C-alpha cells in the first residue's frame, strides 16, 4: 500500500508542534475590524489548541503522528512546569 499524501491545505492552516500539539488561528480577523473592540482584536491574535478526536485526525492527515516516546516527554515537561 502506498504512503498516504499529506493534505497541503491543512499544512498551511494548522501547525503541529514537536510534542504533537495541533495549533490553529482564530476566525473573524479578516475584515469588519472597525466594529470590533481593540480588546477583542487582541484576543483574536492568539493561536488555539485543537484537542480531542479532531486533533488526532489532523495529525494523521498532515502526516505527523505522535509516538509513545513523544507523549512521555510531553508528560514530563508538563509535570515539571
């Protein structure tokens, strides 16, 4: 069976970090900014984590799966903080 191709549209929109987190940008940032408060616009600059089953699907489609070793190192980093 051939190797599955990565979905390039998702690689442009989402980022998978070294520890396997999936990050996405927020919507409502493109236009009609005059009606939004500066506080709201500042909040829209942040990237958000994609969690759960959707993150697992994204990692598979993008071609970046987390191994057991990656999960263990992520746990140790989180416990130290």
